C-alpha cells in the first residue's frame, strides 16, 4: 500500500514538474482578482515566514521535513499559546509540546498529505521528541523571515495554479527581495477554499 501510494504521489509530482517548467504560454490571462492574489501571498507566506524559500518533490516525501514544517508553523502562528503548550517542569526534551494530531492537520492543509509517519527528529532545523501522542521541542524566536506577495497567477491544465511574485520584509513592505514561482493545487480545508503547495522555487540562495 505504501509503495503504491508513493508511486501515485511520484506520478503526480512528475506531471506537476512538467507543468511548472513549461513555457508561460500554458498560463492563461490573469484570471484572479487582487483579493485572490493577496490570499495567495498569505498562503506562500506560510512557508517563507519559516525560512522556506523552496519546496520540491523530495520534501513532500520526507517525514522530517513535514514534521518540521508542522511544528514550526504551529509555533509561529500560535499567538494565543493554545496549541504549543508548556511541558511538565524540567522536561528533558524541551519546554513546549504540541499534539501530533495538530501537526498532521497542518501538514495536510498545506501539502495535501495525510500524515501518519510520526517520529522524533534531530537535525539543523528541528530537534523534537515524539512520545506517541505529542511532540516535545524547545521553541526558538529565530530570525525574522520574509512574507510573500503574489503579483500574477494563471491556471494550468489539470487544475494546477502557477503563482509568481516577490518576497518582502514584514517591517518594510515597500522593500522587496527575491522573486519566486510556485505551483499549487486548489483544495478545500474545513469547508473553505485553500491551496496545497506542489513546488516552490525562488531566486533566494
């Protein structure tokens, strides 16, 4: 089952890559309103705010990458402190914990992957411990990363959408940096229109 699922994902990603690298002639005229472009920018910002300026097929099949995204996305956007909760005092694995279910939901929302491969992670981006129900991690402020502004977007065959834009500093929106191109697939999340990322490339090193 896992092998057939991986083959299916691989075939979809191969098709997406062909569309992503195809000439701009595939893109129709601008088919999205300014409000829709703004929402697309918010979608891409969910990656760039974590320092992710590129996403490719190998990332979508790498559980460590997906777990890292899920945990850091929750941590970065949990302003109320209701999802990344303090651990027991003197927890050896970090001061915070987040439910594995919440991490899996974050992965599914932004990548379209039903995630079940929970495990501990120890790399340069994230060190966390999986206890069977929750991820324990230390949390970190880190550097302030960029937000995204989508300047144009067009529909491609098979329902894909190609987005193009620039990154900018959140404290100085008028100052733009690297450009990016993204391939996304429209989806529905909890009854509302959404996107899942297929590929993201940028001129940022």
